[in-house]
C-alpha cells in the first residue's frame, strides 16, 4: 500500500473517496463554500494548524518571526503548538485583542470558539494586513445554528468534532491560494508523508452514511439522522447541565444568542461541546475548586484568561455526563 | 472514538494490541532488544524523526541549535525535515563524516542505509559526546541478514518498510530514557494528537497474522511465511536487476557482504529496497541520463553526494519492476 492516494490531485496523499465525501458533507450541511478552493487533508486539524503557520509565514529568512495571535480565551494548545520547535518563522504572541504591533501577523479565529462556544470574527486592529486562519472545528449543526455558508481564504475542519471520531486523526482545510496549499502539502509530506489511508477510507464511508441519510430524508425518521440526533442529545445535555448549574449557585454560564439555522430550518440556540463556567466571588481558582469536587476541568489560565473561569467537557460518555451534573449540583460556596 | 488508546501507558494514544503486536514482532524477528525500553508510536517514522530532534535537543533557550548530521549518502528528506521550520533547537549540518565542530550533535545512523543499502555505524569523531538516532526502517529479514539483536538507546522502525504498508503511517521508536520518551509523546500530542486508531488496529492485526505464521511453522510451508516469501521476491528481483545492469555496461552497483542471518539461520546477501547505481565515466548526471530512458530515479545530489550516483526503487509493482529492468538493459554509453 503506497503513500500515494491520488496522483491527479495536488493533495497527492488524499484518496478520491475522502475528497468526495468531504465535498458532499459540506454540500449537505451548507456550512462552507468549497468551490474554487484547494482541499488539503491533515492528520487531524492539529497538523494542519502547523502546516498553515508554515505556509502563511514569510519564507525569506531575513524576516522576523510572524506574530500568531488569537482572542482570549483561546484554545489552550495554540501557544505550545506554535512555540514547541522555537521556529524562526513564527511565534506565539498571545491575545489578539491586545495586539498593537505594526508587524505582520496571523490571527486564529476559532468559531464557535474553544473554550467558550462564542461565535467569533477577527479582532486585530492593526495598521498592517494580517492573515486569518478560521478554525471551524465546531461549526456543525449539533453545536450551533448554521447561519452562513462561510467563504474565507483559509478554513479548517476536523472529523473529530464533526462525528466524534477523534481517534481517526482526520482534518481538512479549504484554502484559496494554491501557493499556500502547496506549502501545506509539502509540510505534511515532511511531517508524516501524508495521512493514514485506513482512516481516510473509514471516515469517507461514515460521512457517506451520514449524507445518505439526508438524501433519503423521507424514508428515515429525522430523529435518526446524524446531525438531528446529535443536536437533540446536545440540547438535552445542556438543559440538564443548566439545571445543575442553577442548583449549585456557584457558577454563571456564557449566554448564547438564538439564530436561524439554514440547515435545520429553524431558530435555535447554541449547544457548545464545552461549557465555560465563571465561578462566583470567593472562588479564585475554579480548576482547584472543581478538582475537590472530583470534577476535572481546564482552568482559565490555560486559555489566557483569569483562573476563575473553567472549561468543562459536554461530550464525554453518558455515564460521565450524568455524574458530572450530580457532582456540579452539589457544589456550594466555600 | 476518543483520542486515548491506553491511559495506563506512557504513550497514551497507543492501543494495547498495537503495543503487543510490535513487541511480538521483534520477539519473532530478533532484530532489536525491546526490554527496559519505552515504546513510542508515531504517524510513520517521519513524525518520530521530528519528535526525536525535539526530544534530544537541549531545552535551554540560551543554547545554540544542536547540529544534526548523517554520513553521506544520507536519506534525502533528513535535511528538509530538519530545517523546514527553521528551529532554534536544531539545524541540519550535513555529512557526519566531515563533522569537526566541538559542539553537541545528533547523528542519524540509517542501517541498512537509504539510499545505498550499506550497514552503518556512527562515524562522527568529535571531542564532544553526541546523541545517536538509529533509523532501522530497513532492518528486516527481506532486506538484510539479521546479524544482531540491536540494543541502542534510540531505535526507530516503520511498518511502511516492514510489510510495505506505507499508506498506514505507522512508525515506532524504542527509547531508553523516559525523559526522551515523554518529550517525544508531547511532540506527537501537539503535532497530531496521537496516531490513527484505524491504522493501529489494522497494523496490529497484520503483524499478528505474520507472527502466527512463524508460530505455526510446521503446518505452513516456509515459503508462505511473510519474511521468507518477501526475501525470495527481493532475491529474485536483485538477480534480474544485476543481469540488466551487467548488460547495460553503463553502471556499477554497490557490493554487499554475505553474513549469517540469525532469523533465517543461513548465510545470506543483502537485498536492499533501493539500488544505488554509479554511472561510469562520461555520464555526469545520472538522474537526467536515466530520465531520457524514461526511468525515474533520485540523483546523488539529493543525498549529499555526486550527481553520477542515482537511487532506483526495487520495491515497485511487479510490472513496473520488469519494465525497469528492460529499460535499464537498453542503456548505452552516450
């Protein structure tokens, strides 16, 4: 079994059925414009993040490292993923909202955002032009209304958050500029000589089954359709979770707007994959506080904000989730 | 399907059946000592190469980049894989045989070597202590006699060259130092959050079938055993290939010693995955010369040596290989 997936495609390690499945999925969901863009496959979106930093950085070695920013609270791994190899091409510079240099930059816009689920737009206000990476890992109907068919120059998605198959390590990016796409593919080549063939074939098959469901809409009860089923599950969890939070009187939750979803054709709230809790006065370190209640969370410090914030996963197993709600509702002010 | 493969293992993204299969395979083949070492899984050995550069580099940022060297001719991708992100931690420094700095270094010892199939030992002669990465991608019985059960601090293998399943992107390293292993795992986490679960499960199954064959040795004709079958194929190809080379009178071939193979329990030649040709006088650029004969090769310049050398793949499909021999035997001096 060779490294090659499709020698006719710029992204030579991607098999045709993977490409077709991804295009079909976006066509069904309507969350991204795929026309006139290059599709680059990655070993999860993590690898594509690094490939994009490489591809979007100025290649002249005389250049200073380009600044990489994201509005706080930002995904906790961006900083380390950016700085791990101490590259001369790019460097993590922190909160995009505080960026005030007249230097080139890359802004990562995660929307819906990890950790707090909010919908995001670029926030840097600089005299120089920046490059934007849209990390759209959570822009799927079970988490958020699909309000727009997004059409940005660089958009990253991942199978992990679309269907929950994190272990498959399949991510993809739509890229407008062929030179950016070529550099990304070169990065993936040097980094891992492509992407697991087994994962591609399995992911393509699963995406096919999901899309078939929507094609045969009339013969299948809509509740058995993947995104409808997943959304109902997320909605039920959020209702249960909000009940537990109210009972505890220790936390406040991010508020989300209601929007029209073009996919579900109804008004809907957001049901993010993570809950973002703010601890009330008296609790300075939310992560430690919840650790005592035997709840594992990730504290605000990791996301570039105050330690009174914590991120809680909403997408664990059903047993874990029920236990989480029970323990949360027992929380009392210290 | 979660990111986690085995929370009881340091290498948390590796599933237990993958670990067991790898250990069993080395136990059957006898090419490496696996006891008292940490097993780190990667998305092919390419990812592990980068993980190792990161893990073996001094972490103090005050430090100069550590020099990375390999004896020429060296694997053509090492240079770019080392320098792609212009890391401040490490830098490609070229031919290990020419290394004369009194500075820390990492030497990559590829044995059998890609491109030339020779068996290698470290060659740097420096006043300071170096770190050695043994890239043992081709240290399997179909390519070379298994002369020793190797017992180095850092040894890298890949499924790609063991069974030919390059598309699965499964590589592994045995590492003696737990701190090195931990840093590698951290790298893989930030780089791709682990390794494809589908590939792990399929590779484990295939390795199991291969090992079962040797367990049931008496009930199976030895020619149907994986390594015996593959070795016979390689031997036949090399005989055909040598015939074509002799007929052409344009090239000379690397000579390989005969050694005792502890796995096959016989004296055997080497049958490398690549042939390394030296063009005779009058042909200065072997790659261009062979391009005219419609033979795609990789020229010596890519491997850090003279352009009169070329690397030819011996492990293409059977049709390709036969056509290669036909075209080669038609080669004439210009």
